[in-house]
């Protein structure tokens, strides 16, 4: 199989980054890379998906990695995972003799080591340019589920129809599930035994970077977790704060201690982002230091500044994201950084320990095992979005009233643009087909015994 064929299979199978922004995987396959990293850092607290998937399917994942490396002449192949992921390490080690070219890189238990910029430095010692991508320094990064989905597409002809996600927090049976894309968050929680409290909010994604969602929101290809947390939890209170109140609190309280900058993961790698300087200018109304505002483009929104560093509980990340959004809205691009970046000499002493981070977020009691369950669950309806990935939305090829089977293509990648295919995650009838989503209802004849995958 050549590079063009491999990319076509992965694009048409709808494989995108199974987390984060959902970058179409085929576009990250490049002969410009001399290094490939499998990201098994499980960046956010409480999430278990990638370590569990690597433990269960290590051979398949390692097979796909070596095949990609052969096609694109990638010299260095790393599996990067935390030292505490014992089962995943054992699974990889058991097959290591069959894949002598793969190197195992053990990572520190810090946050956010799963961020691909941080991961690249921890694994290779190379620094990704400010505002840039790892490929600019010859590195390509894939998370575990993305690599597994590529294996299924190439070796078994299976498109992406299901998602692995951790359900944790105020639920009876925390677990990691494999569910059809398009089912609701509420249904996922019910599969975990249901919520154990009424006064809760749902977060889609991790506690630091995820967002509060309605309980009936549909699961997408990038949903790594559904977390059910009390309304009184620090994470929920932070996410529900009004931005105007955040600004007023900053105006009244920011003492310029610089802790937000001292602990900023990107700043520690030399990126020109200084949260404390932004806070000073923004809260005083000083618009003369334009660089302070323009450099907000380099914030990765990890939340260390406001969830861990600030002793006064202020919200630098939130205010920086508001500024960045306004700049983008007005077409103001990130500044070009030409100087060579260098990691701060104090970086090793300023990294955010994951255990302390979990404690600061009030999540210690929820940091419990979440066993993986791959048993099939087929909902009566799914709502599948067409823009689950960065780039152009998929183009529907079905219409209302059509009957589809699980795995059928229902929307194709837009030709000539960064895009990815979308497939039916259950069998049934198309009951809605708009520019935003396709809705599928199971037909009555199948509701009693539809067992296909």
C-alpha cells in the first residue's frame, strides 16, 4: 500500500483525532516527519480511555504504527505513556520483541503532558514553534484511539462509528464505554448506573478543558469523557462564572504575583505568552502594549493559571480566551515568532503534579477505577454532526426517509478540502438531514434484536 492509498482509506473511513480539535488523521501523515509519537499521556484528570485501549489492543496499535512508519519512512517511533500506567506498559512490553523499532518513553505524572507541544518536548527534546504544529520540527503525534481506528480502517475495513469514553464523577458505576456516535450524554450516564445526585452538571471532555453541556447533547468522535460533577465543585463553579464578573474580580484583586506565568506550560517552553502581563494590561485598560494582547494567540487553554496557579482564584485563562476569540473575530492573526525558543531552566521545578492538580480541582474522590466495557448498546436514535472535525464539514449523501445500515457512508469528505467522512453508527431510517446533522431512528423491526456492529 502506498501513501496515497493509505491516506484515502483513512479519510474515507472518517478517522479524525479522537479527542481535542479532531484533526483529520490522514492530513497528519507526512513524509516530512522523521518522528512519530503515540500519545498515551491521558492529559486530563479522571480520563482512562487511552491507557485502557492500549492495554487491550497493544498489538494492533503497534502494528499500525510500524506500517505507517514504513510507508512514510519515519525513523523514530515512540509510545509515550506515564510510568504509572502499569497494564499498558506490560501490554506493550509483551509485544516489544515483535516491534524492535518502537521505543517506550515514560512520562512524568504532570499536567498537561498530553498536550502535543509538551509531549513533543518531553519525548524528543524539540520545541514546537509558538503557534505552530509538531510537523514543523519533523514530528507527528496521534493518540491511542486514533491509531486504533486507523488499524480498524486499514485491516478490517471498519469506518469510525463508535467512540470510547470514560463516564465518571457522581455516577453509580464509573466506567469506560464503547458507544455509538450520536447517542446522548444522558444515555452514557445511564449505562454507568445513572447519576447519584440531582444537583449536578455534565461536562463533555476533561475537567480542565471540557465544557458544560445539556444532558441530551450528542456524543461525537472527539468525546473522551462525560463527567458528572456537583454544582458546588470548583470546576463547575469556574465554568459557570460570568466573564464580566471575572474581569471585575481581576481588576480588584490581581496583585501581579506572576504565578500564572511562572507555571504556564507554554511559557516554560519559551513561548511568548505571559498571563500576568495580560492581566495587568487588560484590567487597567492599557492598550499600548499590543504584544501582550496579540500573544494570547499562543495560549493553549490548559487552565493551569486559573485552576492551579493563581492564589486568589482569578481567571486568566478565561479572560485570555475571550481576548483571543475577539482577535480572531476581527481577523487579527497571531504574530510571527522568529527567535529560537528555549525552555526555562526552572521548568523542571515548576511543572504541575497531577495528584496535586486533581486535589486542587476537588476531584480526588472521583479518581477511581473505571473498568472498560465494550458490550454493545444500540440507542433508538442518534444525532450525528457533520462538523466533528477541524476543516470543512462533511457533505451529506443521504436524504430524509433513506434506510441505512451501520457503517454506511452518510456524508463524504469535501473534495479538495481538509475534511473526513461520516458513517451511520446504527441501522435505521434517516429522519432528519440538515446542514448541521443527520438523525437516524432505528426501524421497528430491528429494535428487538439488532446485534450487528
